[in-house]
C-alpha cells in the first residue's frame, strides 16, 4: 500500500511537470489533472475524487481570492496615480547618486508590496536607465539591487499572492509571515542586491536601451509620505491583529471593546478593504479621477489576479487529494522516520519543482501541499509555520533560468545575452534563495 501511495505522489508530480514543460498545458488545468491522477493511482473511490476537487478548491480560495483580488486593485490604483514614481524619486533623493544602488533595493522592496513583480519592474526600469545614463556605469549596478528588492518582497511578504497562498495551505498567520519574511528578506536583498550588484556590474557592462512601451512618469505625482502611509497602513493593521490574537500582548492591556475592534479591522480582508477605499479617494477622487476611470482601473487589475487565484485554487486541490488519498500522510510519516526536517524538505522540494518547470508560483503551491502533511503530523508553533512559508518561498527563487519568463524579461530590458543573464540574474536569484533559507534556519534557532 505504501509503495502504491508513493508511486501516486511521484507520478502526479511527474505528470504535472510533463504537462507544463512538454505539453504546454496551462498550469491551472495541469494541476487539476495531476491532482485527479494522484487520487486515481492512490486507489481513491472514483465517486469521491470530484468531492475532493471541490473541497480543495473552495477551502483554499475562501481566503486567497479575497486577499489577492483586493491587493491587485490597491496596487493598480497606486500604479496609475504615479505613486510608484513618487516613491522612486523620494528614495533616490535621500540616498544620493553615490548610494543609488541601495536606494533601488529599497524602492523594489517597498513597491512590490502592492504591485506585481513584472509590473513594478517595467515601471521602474526608466529610473534605472536614467541612473546609468547619468553615471555611465553598468546598468547592472542599479538594476540588480532593484530586482533583488522586487523578488524578495514578491516571494516573502504578504499580501503578494505567493506567500498568501502558502500561508493559507499551511495554516500560517499572515502577521507572522510578514514579520519573518521581512527579517529574512532584508539580509537576502542586501547580499543579492547592492553587494552582488556592485560585483557583477564590474564584470558585465551594459547600457540603457529604449523601448517604445516603457512607462513614462506621470505629470503630477502624489505625496510620497501619503504613498508610504497607504502601503504601510494595512500591513500595520494586520500586525496589530496578530499581536492581539497570538497572545503577544496581555489580554487586559486594552479594553475588550477596543481589542475586538482592532482584531476586526486588522483582519486582512478588512485592512485591505480600508486601504482600497483610502487609495480610491486620496489617489483618485481627490486628484480629479472620475469614479468610472477608477472602476476601469480596478476591473482591469483583476485579469492577472484571476489567473493567480485559479492556479492557487488548483494547488489547494492537489493538497486536498494528497490528504484524502492518504498519500500525504504516508509521505509525511516516511520523511519523519528518516529524520528529515520539515524546513529542509520544504526548501528542497520547492527548489526542485522550480528548477524543473520555471514558475515560482506553481513550485510554491505544489510544495506547500506536500509540506502541509508534514505540518499535520507534528507540533509546529505559529512562528514555525510562518518560517516554513519563507523556506518554501526561498526555494521558489532559486536558479531562475530559460524556462522562467522572468529570465527573458530581464534579458530584454537589460540587453543581455543568455550567458550574461545566467551570470547576473540567475546567480542573483540563487543568492536570494540560499540567503533566505539560511535566515530561516537562524530565525528558527532564535525565535
């Protein structure tokens, strides 16, 4: 029986990789097909399989669809208002030309909280181009720190979709994930960003190039302090909610009514709704943008969000099928018997799937489903679960190469050959992954 279940898991993952890599089937359908295959090969009754698909999809999306949808609309309003450009100008003014690479890392780290990686990258490349043309130094000196900041936040810090999805599957608290994601992400971004950027900028010289579709800076920019406040406000509310619900603050520290109110508005749903309403008014209505235009901006943002939501839901189906078939429990028991740490398993499994098929999102969702069964077999604190989320996120960053769309995006905008992109972008993502995972292990020993 154990051999049958093991075969079901391995065959399911193999089928998933085949469908994505060779058959070129969209990841959403591929995940559903692989999940059903696991159920059938594990010997589940055929009349139970559809129920597991429905349970897995519904249970996962109940939380994620709301958070990703709200986060996407918030980011779209921030983007269209010129908030990203305002942040870039402010940070660069404070850091100065000499430390501009550090400024670009900070910009990337902040901007990718509300905005998707590729959107933030395309929007901020004109800033990188301007710096290169002004100083005459390699584009990589400023571009690599920006990429490091964007990538770390995209994979480590909610409400970006990846860590939100993994947190939901593992049952981790988003406030804890924000905390440990920041603690692990900052050193990873520093080492892979300004430090590695300075090194590789001396080895590979590339100049700014012009694209007709590059984003132009809006004529009027919103207040930088207001943009910082709008981004930080929902994160602050979520962290307050975590502090109150996890026992970090004594129960009698504040009155019961105020405590209940803070817990309510600090829930990710409510915090992001409040952030959207504030952005809608402050960056939209007050600036003369019509409600119709704001509605169009928000609606358009749900297009890419919908794809992420569906893939995430299908990942929940994969996890549910592993649970209902018993394959996940068997795998967890076997790994526990071998003495393998859940953190090591989470990182390695994510890294392997990422390297083989390219998509960090698919790698994170698939590995989270596998790791969830290990969590169910042991005793893991809320902080342990948050650290497992970042271990998975770290694995999802490693060795981005030719099967990853991000590889070609960087190659295009930097004007690099494939070999040069491997030496710069691919090495940078690997440094992020290894540094992030090392930070997870150190935090596990400390916290």
